[in-house]
């Protein structure tokens, strides 16, 4: 089991120093949030001790527009008082991954903080991950300048036509600059390659319910023995075997933040004007557009539209850009 200091060696804080050692001040210590259940948070202290904490009420009163003011990956101050352990302060975050709360459009939900990379698990069957979901996720991580990796899982279940679709998607996303790995837990396909991409990094792993996040993590790190469940043959959807976010250490270095399955990925606080910046291939061609404020929808002299016509930009990616653009605006801010 890795020490707390080892975990923090990978987390860079804005103030420019590494939190690899701490001093206990009165009844307060700094710690790393490794598990979030919604009402309780598990924090690992410098000694390696794990304590359950609540958050101080002031967080709820500061106008924070998130359903979870504290998230896995946060560096926090923990105070001990007569009522137990309380998180009293959140240290500045290097980054966060946020999605719009599915129930409260004016609020957001933080999936994780202070990560090195974001891994999206994708399946083309049992269940089907739609490309629009992939692109929404990639826009979110691009907006925080977080490197993204795509794991295309369950490739042993693919038909010949689905294998062609897989090859096309991998070709498209690799051409944009994303790392893609095709994996199969059943056939032990590219598991070591996936492990190598996670080594010595703090990685959040996300995806639709049932894509096999827990199974793949177990294949990479069997000692974790995360709970898994079968896919519904009727609805071809997964059950929520992971019900809260939790950080797990890897024996060869690094940490995985496992997250509950996500059915939809709503974007938060991304404006129409900046959306194209988070599609790397669209942003690249936008510099050649006739108008500096081109929306890449209907303007004459649009280099992006021309690149789509010439198959330089993938048509489905462009269509997803238009769909997200239509759904982006003040109502989601």
C-alpha cells in the first residue's frame, strides 16, 4: 500500500510546493480526499490513517454551485472536535473535471480534482457508447487542459461491422491527438498497455454504466477486487456497481479514481463562442476562416466547413459539434 506522501508526490499545487510532509497544528491536519459518498468523505492523513469526515456548514453557504463542494483528489484541512472530524478548508485545485448536474441545470457536479489525466471507457456493444457522449466528455476535459485517453473495451464482443466502426473511431481520435487503446479483459488484450498508461499518474476513469470500468481496473490491479455486475440482456445497460467516487493505489505507482457510471454528460459553463476551442481539429482550421468570429455553422469562407467537405475533419465529429453548440448557452451557465 502506498503512503500518503507518495500519492501527493503526483499532485502539483498552485502555490508551487509539494505537499509531501505536514505538521499537525493544534487539532488540524492536511489530508487527501480518497472517497466521497455524498454526505461523508474519507480523508487519508500524512500518517496513512484514513478518517471519515463531514464538511463544515460554511461550504454550503458560500454560494458554491456544485452538488459536492468537496471531491476526491482534493487537498483539505481536517479539524478534530467533539463532534468528530470536519473538513474546514479546501486547498487551491490544479484542475477539476466537472459535468452539469443531471437534475439541477444551474449546478454542477465535480467528478474529481487534481488529476493528471482522464480516461474514458468506451464500448460499442453491451452497452453502446454514443459518439456524442465521447465528444461531450472530451470537450469537458479539454476545457481544463487535462490530457484524455480513450479505452475501447469489450472488443471480444464485436461483430465484423462493429470492428470496422472501432477501427474508424480509433483512426479519427488518434488523428486528433488522443491516445486510444482497444482492450478486452476476457482475452487479456492490451491490459498491460492500459496499465502502463496509468502508471505513476493520478487518473480518473469514467464511462457509461456497464462499460467494464471495475472489471478492467481489477485486471490491472487484482488486489482491489472491485465489485462487478452482469449487463442486462434486455436493456443492454449496466448496473451501478460503483456508487461513489474512490481513489485506489496501483502497486506499480499511480492512482485510479473510479467513478459511478454516467448515463449523460452535460457540459457546464462553456459558451458558444469558446466551444470550438475544445475541438482541436476545428480550432486548428478556424484560423483560416474568413471571419474571426466564425461559428463554423453557415458563414461564407469557413475553413472548417470546407475541411469537413474534404473529409479532413470527421463529419460525425462536426455534427456532434453542431449538436453541442445548439445545446450550449445561458440556460446551462
